[in-house]
C-alpha cells in the first residue's frame, strides 16, 4: 500500500527566510510525486510535479529515492506563499489514483 | 472559463439516506475523478471516470457509485449514508486519464446527521 507522510501540520517562517516542507512516502514501485497548494478561498491546484522538474513560484522539489522523500523548498519565503500544501503520490506515471498527505499549513510571518 | 463546477455547495442529509453530487468538468476535459476529504485530512481517491466508464477505484465500499455522461459531466452517488460519510467531496477533471494535470472544483460539503 502507498502512503504519504507530511510530518508538520503547521509551519511558520519569516519573510525572506528559506522554506522547507517535508514529504516522505512509502511505495514499492516507482511513483510519480506531486505538490498541490490551496491558497485562502481558492481551490486546490497543482504546484509542481517531479516529472516536470520545473521551478514554480520559486519552489523546487527533489525526489530522493534512497530516503523516499520529496521535500518542497524555496530559498526566500514571500507573504503570498502562505497556504495549505499537500504532497501526493501516484503509483503510475501520471495523475491517476493520487494518495495525498494530510497537508502542511504554511504561514509566512511579515 | 468557469473551470470545474460542483453542485450543490452544501448538503445536509440524515443517516440512511441517499445523496447525489454533481460535477461539470473544465471545458475541454474528458476525465473526472472524485475525492473525499475528511476534516483535517488530505483528499482520498474514490474513483475516476473516462469514456463513461469507471476506470480506477479507491478503497471505498460499493455504497459509493458514479456515472459519467456523454457530455463528460459526472455524478457521485452515496447510498445508506453513515455519519462517517460527512466530508468535503472534491471533483477533479483532466484531459485524459493519465498525464494531464488535475483541475479541482470547490467541492460539496456533505453533513450526515
């Protein structure tokens, strides 16, 4: 069975400081990993996915198969980064049958 | 483009009743997935519909069923409601069942009393 763990329910970071949201997963195969974000009063939306290897809004995430992690990082936090962040895993190549973590609420302190 | 639309936004039902939730996908999308999000939890996959067929299913009992119509819209039906079915039900659409990013709706908040 697949599982996604986000150990921090809440994370507060000062503006301009680095941000790291942790995500660990368990799955026996080669999963696809995603980060979804929900800003206040907005719907859940895709932030980035491993296969794209993009940097979105300054965020990056590296898949570490040895540590089974997919941590989300940003070098300098901005106030507009305050949101709920969910890490998700798909057992296949695409976006099928996603398993989500419980989410981390990130608050950027001005 | 209105994006993914879900109706109703809120719903209150009594234990044992049946409920139908509706979803219209984003324009151009042909695949609909349903997720259940309990309070304080991440979304949990229920099933995915593509070409009017249930293509994938999560770990939910048969009380949860769905349908996709020729216009790609979808319904989620839950029979014999339990208190534990109280949750936010999210619909997500995509272009094709695999590679295209999911676009989520705002959800339907179901309360079972």
